C-alpha cells in the first residue's frame, strides 16, 4: 500500500469522506433500560478492474481517445467496446469471431435521442449539475456511447440538445478512468479551428456564465425589502439549532452578494453557519440576483432557488457553483425536520 501513497502518512480515506459521528439516547424495548448509542463508520477498500472496458478508459485517460471494436469478418463497429465477440456474425452463422479492440473513433457524432436534463443531482454529481445524460453515435458504430452533455452558453435548458444534434467530444483536464472524464458539447458551440481536432480539453473552450444584469429598483421593492431581510435573518438564524442544516453546510465557505430591486445584502457561510450582513460584500465568491425580494421570502418558506434560476427569475455569477444553491435549497427541509423531531419529544 505504501507504493500508491503520494507522501508518507497520506490517508487512503480523506477526512472529509468520513461520516460525522452522531450519538443519541435510546431505550431498549425489551427491558426499558436507557443506553447511549453512537454511530461508527465502517469501510471496505478494494481495487476493482474495469474488466473488458479497461482499454477504453486507459485510452481516455492517457491518450484522450475514444476507442471501439470492429469485426474483422463483417466489419461491424461498436462503441463502447462492451463485447469481445461479434454479435452480428454470431447471430448469422453461430461463428465466434473475436472483435478487434482499439479502433479509434471520430470525436464528432450525433445524439441518438433527446437527453433528459438533471437539475437536482445526487451528491456524487452535484458539482456537474445541471447536465444532460444521453447517447451519442460516433462514426459507423452500431451502438451508442452513453455520455453527459453540457452547454457552454449558460444554464442547460430543453431545446439545446435533441435527436440528431451534432456534438463534439470534450475531455476533462483531470481524468481518473470514469465515464465523467469526457462529455459532449453541441458542435455549433465549438470554435471552427477546434471542430476537427481530437483530444480537446474543457479548458480550451469559453464557458459563458449566466447573463446577470443589475436588478430593476422600484419603490415597491424598496418598501418590502426590510421585511424580507428580517425573514432571511430569522431563517438562517435557525441553522445552529438544526443538526441537519449544519451538516448541509459542512466544509462549505462562501461569501455571497445578494442583489434585489429593493436593496442588497450579503450571506457569509463559515463554520456551518450563515451570517447576514447589510450592503456590499467585498470580493464575493458568488453573486445572486433576485429582482423581486419576495422570492427570497418564498425561499425561507421552502421555495426553490434552483427552480427560480432555471426559469429566469434569478441569476448567479457562476453556474459552476450551483452546488451552493443546492445546499441553500436543502436548508428549509432540514430545519423543518429537526423542529418536528424536537416537537415530538
């Protein structure tokens, strides 16, 4: 194991991956005795081979290539190379013809169907959201390559991808041998000089963030702004009383400038808490623009900021930081659930 450590003493399991230890007082049903229970993390680490697809992921990691397999007899091509024998020849005359693996595929193809869009992603893919997940046909392949799809133009919305849309394969700068090491972008969004080039990395593209303008200021918005600010302050003030809400913000530090048509304020995330500050935030990590302050009151009552951004009712300065907005949307449910449990005791 020492051979795979980067430095002596490095942890195989990083601290942030270890679940928080929790405790509770319980009463055994059998004899009604009171006991103290606590959680204990348990891990099983092992090496797993990618099996028949290993050459595929090695080509992605080391060479920024997409490879397929080809039958030497009937010339059928499949990508990804998920089989070792030709299914066509096997069906025709029951011959077991071994496929030739390592056929380099073109990196421009088309969508087999309209990909569904994921806005609320699970923890593993939260930093990628919003994204689509579809299938792409490359070259003469008789099978489709499962792939994530993204747009460089801002928030991914229906209509950008559909059946037949031409796409370009783009590679992550850091590749680890997973299906997320590569993704597809509409060909029309790729600069002309890069469309025919293989092995294009994500850093070669210009990723536009969402267009956000200064909110329109009105007397009506100014009038309701103090009430909204009090509601937000009260809401985030409940976080220290909610273990679930605190866990939502674990290891998360952000300075957020909130701009509305009635005024501006800041949200400072640190040490599993959120502090509300009036006015301008110096050098914010993220800017959230919500023209109508009433939408923020709705957020404190369970409305979704993600949906507000998706539908154009709000905007953020960095779409790659949507995970912060996901965390904000979880807070109301977490606070409510902890309050309900306290009420039952």
